[in-house]
């Protein structure tokens, strides 16, 4: 049910706009209040009168409308709901969202909102398959925008393929999933993941074997409990999860900068395998072999410790800072010392010796070390470790509140 929840519904200009009327009815049946916003193009397909009659609310249409502004300013309007739904989301609206344009009421709301957006694309299949739309969809997914559909089927233009808007019951289900009040609803969590690449010259770099699988699973599990997740990833082998805001970085320095930009947060989980060293002087051109066979000298400098700097930041420190200790010997003992040295609250110790098969593998065996005790978790999939950790984080934040 959606009782007490408010949904801003942006109706774009496409033939599927007629389905938005049924969507309003179904959302209201489930108990949601619907604040309708009709784009100029949307008003070519459905009338403001039918939209407002079904929503039981007035329709917002123009950015520069003095009456609207005095009643509810556009910034206020952008924050008034628990979720912003765009249905139908036209190619044009998706492009505006991906570019951050704000040249009408709908695009301005989407740029100004502090809530999640769920889009139901609807367009001709060639428009959906166009590289420009592919790029925009990719960008929006990376920004944490949720998608429902499009589905395959007959199109109003006579063609067949992907591009039909999802049916209203499916959109309602996606709204319910997006608004499912998990224990981490309203919480912001930062997750770092993957390896970092530290350049030697324009073509070579220092890297490690981290796949990003554990960090990705943690971000997904936190989002599934309702958290708003800022996922900061190095060049990982696995794709980032849906529904989280992704920042892609290469180096440790960039990762630190991205973490700082994502603060404040309720919790921060540092699952990235950050390179400890970078090359002091990155060569501007490719380093050449010499005829004499002299080897290049590569001097290293220490990278900033992202975990330690956040754990020890004082004001603005997340309430819970969690690190990983990937060790090959004396795993728990080293991790215990690491927790104290870095100043984090929890550390997950894991054995990354080659014979454990953990680094780059599908399973993990961790020991959770907190300020009050240690727990050895049985070997399980990285997804299961992530779910257990996410549940522990939710419980801890709840207890602290
Ligand atoms: O010191 P070590 O690399 O073993 O510490 C591992 C933990 O510290 C991990 O949580 C890792 O994400 C974090 N770390 C970091 N910045 C670094 C090195 C490690 O955030 N430069």
C-alpha cells in the first residue's frame, strides 16, 4: 500500500500519456496522493482537466506562473513528494534529465528535487535504440534514476519492438518497490569499491586484482534496505548496481575527492582495494626502453588513506565507519591492529592469500571486528556477506538513533 505517500507525476508528451490517467487512478487506489505536472507536449495528449479530475489536485504546468509560484514555488514542489515519477518519459525528457537542463517546469523539478526519480520511458523503438538515448539512459542509471520498462510490443506508429511504456500496474509495483520503507530509508551511505589504477605513464599503471564484487554487493544490499547510496568505484570488473548514484574514479586521490564530495553520510563502507602507493612523477610520455638496457627508476609516494581520513575527521564524521582488512597472514590479529590504527568503528577481516580464492572470487569468509567483540562468519557468497553486513548496519544506526 502507498497510504500517506506522495508522488509527483510528470506526464510527458507521448501517445502513452493516456495511460498516465489510469496510473493516477491506480496510485490513488493504493492510497497515494498524486501531484500532477503536465508538460506542454503532455497537454497535447491529455487535458489538464482530466488529469486534475483524476488526481483530485490542481495540475502544475508552467515554470513562470505567478499563481503557481505564490501557492507552491517550484523548488518546494520538487521536494513535496516522496518520489518523482515520469510517465511517459519521452526521449526528450530523458535527454534533458541526463544533461541537467532546466528549461521548463518538469525538467526544473527533476533537477531541483532531493527525492528519487522513477522513469517509465515510452518512445519509438529507433529513438529508444539510438546511441544518444543509450548514452542518456546509461548516465541516468549512473545517477541512481530508477527505470520501469519500456516493454516490447506494437507501437502506435505501427512498428514493433522495445519502446512501449510499461503498463500502469507494473509502474505502480515499481513505485511501491521504490517507496518500500526499508530500515535504512532516509539514510545516506557511501560505499567505495573496486581497485584503483595509479598511472606510471600514459599507457601503464599500477593495479590490483580486486573485482569490485564485494563492494557492489554491499551497495546493492544497502539500497535494497532503502538507503540512498553514493557508490564510488575504481575500474572494477563487475557493473555497478541499479538505483545507486555512481561516481567512477581511477586513482586513490580521485576516490578521496569523490568521497569528500559525497559527505555528509550516516555511514561509510570502504570496500575498495585502494593502491597504497602511486608513482611520484607520472611520465608525460610513454617510458621507452633504452638501448643500453638501463631500467627505469620508478619512485613511489604513499597514497592518502581514505578510510583513516574519514574515520578521523571529527566534525561531520559519519556515525559508522567500516573498513576492510585484506590480509594474507595473521588475518584477525592484523585487522584488529588496523581498526585501532585507522580509527574506524568496524573492520571486516578477510584472507586474500591466493589459496583462499577470495580476491576476484565469488565467496568471502570474514571476521567482523567491532569495538565490543569479534564474530567469525562462515564462508558464504559475497552477496550473503553484503546482506548480513547491511542488516547489521541498519540495526546499529537504529540503536544509535
Ligand atoms: O591499509 P589497508 O589497505 O590494508 O586498509 C584496508 C582498508 O582501508 C580498506 O577498507 C580500504 O578500502 C581502506 N583504504 C583506504 N585508502 C587507502 C588504503 C586503504 O580507504 N589508501
